[in-house]
């Protein structure tokens, strides 16, 4: 199974309900079923994308690339799962930032050994013969995230990030 990251477009009125919810994870799943809710699932590649984009192991406050992956504001600090959201103003900033990135440039010096040495999740860095497939998967997830953030920014909505 593992820890997977899902990004969900949420309207402001729905976020208010989620913030007041007694069972955030159940209510966010109900929103997924709602018409017009857009999702972006980058599976287990969230940590690898973060490391590739930032060169850092962990997120730091006030960095748009960190917020792109991990969100901005905590929703549920008591859970083992990450539950955060990104206000619409930040979504617009992140959308602009992600459009400035040439992901192929990020992949030019891609070294699976560095990912392994830094214990980047998921633990796939020994599969050297699959390097091209892994690079392709990272590229696809990046493009999906970019398209997702562009759509949410255009809609002037919020992004909820869950990693669990």
C-alpha cells in the first residue's frame, strides 16, 4: 500500500465545512464523489518529486515548491496522515511557479544513488535498470500536477493535500 499523495480541488464553502468536520477523512472522500471535483493522484512519488524539485529532504515554511507537494495550512494535526490545504491565492502563485519549471532540466542530473542515499520514498532506487521508466513516471506526475494546479488556479479554488 504505502503513503500516497492525492490533491483535490475544493471550493471555499466546502473547505469551511471540512475544517469544522469531526471526521475530515470521511468527509473529504464524500467530496471526491461530488460532481466537478477534480483530483490529482501522484501515488507514492510525492517525496521523490519534492526532492527532485527542491534538493531538500523535508519541507520548509514559505517555499512554493514545498507547498506544491505538502500544502500550506494544517487541517488535521492529530492524524498520522498529512491533511493540509492551500488557499486560492497561494494556488495561483504555485500555478505560476510550476509553469516556470522545465522538468526535463530537473531530470538532467537525475541520480538514483542520491535518492537512495537520502532515503527518498518510495524505496525503488536500487532498480537501476528501471531508471528510464522511473524518470517517465516522475515526468508524468509532474505534468499531471501542473495541469491540475493550472485548472484549480483558473477556477479560483483551494487545493486539499492528503498524504497517507
